[in-house]
C-alpha cells in the first residue's frame, strides 16, 4: 500500500505544480491590463461551437447509438478520428479543403463568403476537434437507456420525435450535459486546428502563443493564469452539474 | 376484438404462424422461446409480419406504427419512466384518469417511481396502459418480477381488475397457474404455432396433445391402443387394460392418454370399489415421495409404468403409506383422458 500511495503522491504533486505556478504568476495588474478581445472571442466562439455541436451532435449520437454493425463501427471511426489526430493535423487537413484554394472553400468563396481566417473558421476548427467529445458522451448516455422505455412511449401514442425529446434525452441527460461541458472546455482551449484555419481574429490560446513569441514566458503567463482561473470555474461547475444530474 | 389473419413471421428457430380471433381475456402460454413475445411484438408493431394482417376492431393496423395502434401494453418489469413521477407516468399514457380510482392508486400519484413496491408498480403500469383508452390491452409476463410470496395474491387482484375491462386482453405467461387464474381462454403456443386455443376449462379438462396435457398438469401420460368400445373405451397399455368414459375414438386407434396425479386414488385393502373405478385398479410399490406442504407427491411403480399420485397429508397417514409400501391405485373412468391419436409413422 505504501508504494501505491507514494506513486500516487508523486504524480499528484506534479499535477498540482500547475496550480502552484499559476498562483505564483498571479498578478492582478497584468490581468487587468490584458486585451479583453481574445477572451470574448474565445468565450463566444466556444459557445456557438457548443450550441452547433449540440444541435447536430445529439441527434447524431442517438443515430449512432441505434445504428447496426458494420455501419456503427464505420461512423464511430469517423467520429473518433479527430480525437486521436493531433488538432494541428486536423486543422491542416481541413485547411486544404476549406481555404479558398480548397474545393469547398472555392465554392463558398465564389458564393461570397470565406471559411477561414474569420469567426466561421474558428468555429469550424473548434467543431472538428471538440464535437466528438459531445457525441461520444451523449452516445454513451443513449446506449445506457432501456430501449423498452422508448418503445413504451411509442405504444402510448407518442411519435418517434416526441419519444426522443421526452424520454430518450431526459434519460441520457447526465451524459449529454457532461458532453456539452467537455465540448465547451475543449473548444475554449482549442489551439492547433484554430491556428491552421483562423489565427485571426485571435482566440485566447492564439493570443497566448503570440504573446509568448513576442515577449516570452513573462508576457504570456498572465494569459495562462486566466486559463487556469477559467479551468477552476469549470471544475466547480462540472462538480456541481455532476451532483445535480446524478 | 383482435384478429390475427394468416400471420406468418420467420424467426430464428421456427416460423410463427397464427390465424386466430381474440376476445375477452386470453392467456397465451408456452415455454420460453415458443414465440409468445414475438406474437406480442407483431400485435404491437415492433415486429412486422412477413405475411398476414393484424385487425383490431375491424381496423387493419398492420401498416401502422406502434403509436397509431391504440394498444395498452404492460411490460415484463413494467418499464415505468424513472425520470417521471407516478402522476407524470400515467398522464404520459393518456388523459383518462378514471383508472386512478379504479386501481385505487390516488395516494401514490406524487411518489417517485423508484419508491414503489412491486405490486404498486404493477398497478401504475396498468393505469398508464389504460389511461389512453386503448382498444386492446397486452400484458407481457407481468408477474415474472413478482416474488413467489406475493404472486398468488397479485394474480388474483389482477384477474379481478382485468375482468372489469371491456376491451380484449392478451396476457402472455409461461405459468400455467397464472393462465388458469387469468384466462377466460387459454391459447397454448409451441414452436410458433397455437396448438390449442379454447375456453380455460376446456383446455384444462381436454388437452388435445401430449404437450398441452403435460403443460396443464397431466403428469401421468401413457401410450395405449383402443381395443374395445362400449359404454366405456377399453385401452390396452403396458399394465393391461384401462377404461375411459370418452367415446370419440375408435377401435384400433393408437392413443396417448393421461390422468392427473390428483385424480389417482389409493385404495385400501378390502374396501369395495366405487363403480367408476371398476377394472381400473393396479398394484405397485411406492418408490419415492416428496412432501409439498399438505400434499404428498408419491411415485408408484407398477409393473412397467410409473404413476405420480398426489395424496393429502391426512390420507397419507391414515393409509400408513411410506416408501417401499405396496399399494393399489385406481383411476376413475371419467378422469382417464384420451388426449390424442398417435399418427402411425
């Protein structure tokens, strides 16, 4: 047992260094002097991404949960790939399609709007990286539902849509909420794919990177501290959410 | 009224073929994997038949999705919505809240589903199924999650409630006890076919196959051949001749006949026989016995065949019975039931 405790303690100590470092770097004046625009950009784009991921991802999760093999494995593969790929690689692959020289980007360009280097680009980058977390979590929730409950609802005269809204979603609520939170957190911190698709307007992670390039650790650390504070808030929210939906 | 018109459905191990009318309360009974659940699934719309139609009150519901069929359904473990209160569960089912009074569940309405006892869950499930004023009520083994201790009482209660309904009821079970209590009719299903469907008393008294006979409690079933036909039929079997009062068979027929263990009499030495035991007495020895409450289940070995006999405790002791004791047993002529003709093959 002592060995187990010692091993645990070492890693835990290392992880808490993040907090310690953030506290050491915490400087109210430098935080207050921060450019707020990237903070707002990140908060806003992550919210829109999460909203879109929910609107499209929850039905997709349900569809996936009901899908038969071998289709299930194929669709699941498509959804898991972006989780496994380094975001920067996902970003590059997307860029080759969505940039004005890519085939999809060329089409939208001709129609008068671009998919890169703007809010749309940020959201598309975040969506690719973060929505799989929501989909997989919601799917796990749908998987755990007793299917006879849905069937019972149908027999009580409720359509498939009504059954989905009033039985399936409420019963999978806990996993869906967890998925939404993960999706938001992941979108908020997204760097790699965003860097490829839209390093402008700057999100907070891009801003951090740019500050680091121009001014080193000293300049960038206050942004890292902001991230740390936001992470703390999320930890609190997730705990609270977990209790509420338990 | 429900009509299953030439329904056919290919299943994993056999083809389900049903062509029957259902009125009143029908207990559909059969062993696991006999097609009972598939039958309910076809009626309720979860399973599409390969052929045939489902007609409910003259309306062809075969192409309709489950929500358009007007079916009340009580699931095996009730499938109440855990995220809704009792009231919400019932109101989800429909607007007819008269069921609340009928089932005496007013005091449960604000409860959580997880706080209910099994008997309460059953009534809520029934209320929910009936709240939508369905055209038919289907119940899928609603007693299977009820423990033995409560099952008898709940079966009686449920039976009384079902008898107040004015819609057809199809009650699926694998328990003959439940089927006998619940069913006005019993339909026995085996390998996807309804091998006998009739009034409950009729199925109980006159099983038409060895399978139904054994299922309904004929523990003593034998092969024989009809050798004489007068007022009674004389059947030749391994132990000689036995008489039955049935008359629908003819001389030379190879038959299966049976007698229930509760209809086998143990005869005391020197006691004169009642008339309908005449010629139906055989001697043997008790080779095993089991006491189940007030009943002794005694296995008597005749020369070749074995006969199961149920004897009440007091009679068992009065007759000084025990293992290895020699006994005479008698079959009342009107209780020897010829079950089916064996097709020669």
